[in-house]
């Protein structure tokens, strides 16, 4: 339980913030869900330090408000900040978004898979009929990465070692709320079993961990470093469906402002400590390496290596679900 408490209480001070973020001139980032909460805070920090930032999501109206706010707060920035329209809950929108981005930019230094759906109404589905959290949090981000992978690899080939990164949003739910012992319960075809909205959310966060570790296997060839992270327990739009006393207690005593989650993401994207040999690592709030539960680690090993093979089965299912949209 020590690993859990260290992500809730007595968290060390953030080591990388808006105060000491290095200059990002010439670098390009995509942040999904970049116009609210943690994503907006990260976009603001990167833009303030002269990066080109694309906030990706489905709401143009929310993006317009965020763009105006961020630009007004950083009038001296030499960077650029734009809205990239895509809907992670509709796989058909992702390739057009990537094509639009690629027509504007010749490089991509960082992809932050920050967006998520949490605890929607029971029975909610994405445009393709998948459980909404699985479709948005896992399938949408999986496809987005696959389509951007060639540009990430190209950028890495002319960048400092380990500088090009993909960050995948996990959660403390990986430790406390996912089905034991494997993190995800898969059907025969690899689809996550419907365990109810709360457990389904936790399973999607384990999916992010699986993605980071799986794609880390390609780091020696691509030069792109992958990392999964728990942003922290934060007061954001993710809790918009919560109600009752439990919500009040959690919000009052355990949740932090969203900028702290941005510090976690900033560290994951920029710290020199994340070298290629650490690709696939897991990051705790507000920027430090952390451990995963033994069952999750076992899921990411094949049966021949003493594991369960659950991660490989899940990722194969993701590949099949997205292949017609690639």
C-alpha cells in the first residue's frame, strides 16, 4: 500500500514547473483534451515557453475560450497555439485530424495522450459501438499514436537522444481500482470485459500502461521514448458526474488543482532523467519514477516468460478494432 499512499499524500514538490521549464522554441506538441483542466495547464506552460502547441479535442467552443485565455496570459510568447479537431470517441475523425496536422507541421516532438472519459452513464458507447471509456481512452489514443508514429520517428532522427516522447495517461486507479490480478479482464478475442463503469475506467488506465510498455519495445529503432503516468488526484472535469458525500470528502481533502497534473506531464515529457533505456517507465505525481503492481507487470510478459500475456492480447484487439481507420 506504500506505493498508493505515496501518490495521495506527502507528495514531493514538483521539480519541473512553469518557473524552470526550459525554452521550447522550435518544438511541436499535441495534447489531447488540451483545452480544459490538466491539458490546458500543460498547453499554457509549453506555449509560454515558446512551443508550438496543438490542443486536440472535439469542442471548438471550449478550444476558442482556452486559446484566448492562454494567449492573453502569455502576450510575449514566441510560440504558436492552435486547435486540432478530433473526436477520440469516433475513430473516423482521427485520420483526417492527423492529415490536417501533417499539412501544417513537418515535425512532432511530443504527443501527450491526456484526454479521458470517466464514469459515463451505464451503456454509453463510442461511435463504433465500443464501451465509451474503452473507445475514447484506449482505441482513440492507440489509433492517434499509430498514425503519428512516422512523424514522431522522423523528428527523433534529427533530435537529441530521448527528446521525442509519447506520454500515456494512467491513474492511481491502476493500483486501487482495476480488476485483480491482471489489470484488465479480457474476453477470448482480447476485448476488455464489461466490469461496470468504474472498473472499466480503471481498465482503460491499465491499457495506457500496456501501450507505453509495448511501444517502448520500438524505442531502439524509432528513437521515440514512451512513458505512462499517474497525473495525480486532481480537481478537473473528470469528476463532473460525481455526486454525494463521497464526492465532497474526496474533493475537499484529496484533490489538487489541475496545474499539478500538468507538472507531472511536463516532467514526463521533458526531464532528462527519462533516457531511452527507461522507455516504458511509469511516473508518479508530480514527476518521479514509480513502480507498478506485480500483477500488471506480469500482464506485460508472455506466458513463456512467466507472465499472463494479457497485455499482448488486449493490444492485438486494439489493432484489429482500429485497422480500418488507419
